[in-house]
C-alpha cells in the first residue's frame, strides 16, 4: 500500500525542487543559491537533488522551462485565437504581466540582468528560450496591427522595447530598489498609463 505513495512522491519531486529553487533565486540571487539549500527547502536530501539536477545551471534551466515558459506559451495561445483589435492584445499582455508581478517569476529577469556578467551561460539561455519568443510575440502583434490598419507604419523591431521597457522597470524595482526605499509605483496605474500612451503613439496617421 505504500508503494503508490512513494511513487507519487518521487514524481512530484522535480516540481517541488523547481518551486524551491525559484523562491531561493528570487530571495538570494543566482550566485548565492546553493543546491543543498534548495534541497533542504524542498524537503529532500542533498544527494537526492543531484539525481534530478546535477548542476545549478541545470536547475536554473528547469525553473525557466517549467515556471516561466508556460506563461509565454499561454500568451501565444491567447494571441493565436484572438480576433479583436490588436490594441486589446497589448492590453492583455500588460494584464498578464501584472499577474506575474505578484509572484516570484519577475525575479528571474532581474537575476539575469544582475548576474549575466559572471554567468553568461544563463543569460544566453534566457535570451534564447524566453526573450526571443517574447520579442517575436510582441512584434507579431505590432505587425498584425499595421496590416489591419490599426497601427501606423513603423520600425517594428525598434518599437518593441518601447512596449517592454516599463514592465522590465517594474520587475527590477520590485526586486531591488523597491525593497530599500519608500519611493514606490502603483504597477496597475503604471501599466495603464503606459499602454494608453503607447497606443496613442501607435495610432494611424490622420489623412
């Protein structure tokens, strides 16, 4: 009768380890996170964690694949099925980010930015696995809007950072300066102001 329980526990371990790693990365950063500390937080032995993740880089990759990428995939699915205005897609992405801001997930881009100099491999992996897909997604919305006459003609790739920049700032602020000052931003107000201002700039030129 105990074998099924052990089996379920074994199957659950990678997910529990990834969850513990995400919390540790968010709290300590990449360099200061140790596999043995993640193992203790996940309730397993130090030796067990190496069966699943031989190195810390392997664990970081698993966090990105299992915790970050599903959000990108969900956004891709929403956009593929959307039939309304392209402006609503940008608003939808903003709302999705605001939900992520309430979790530890937004610590990952801050971690990558802060530690890319010492750990270039994790920066390259994050850029290839996450940013490349996210950039393609946003550029696709802009191109869709141009083709439908909803947005003006523009350099799509040069415009992309104008959408992403404020959201990156909110993530960095939350996990760095925001912890040490009484200066603060209301993320929802910032997102709404940003999207509405951006959409005014994207509006088609008047005849």
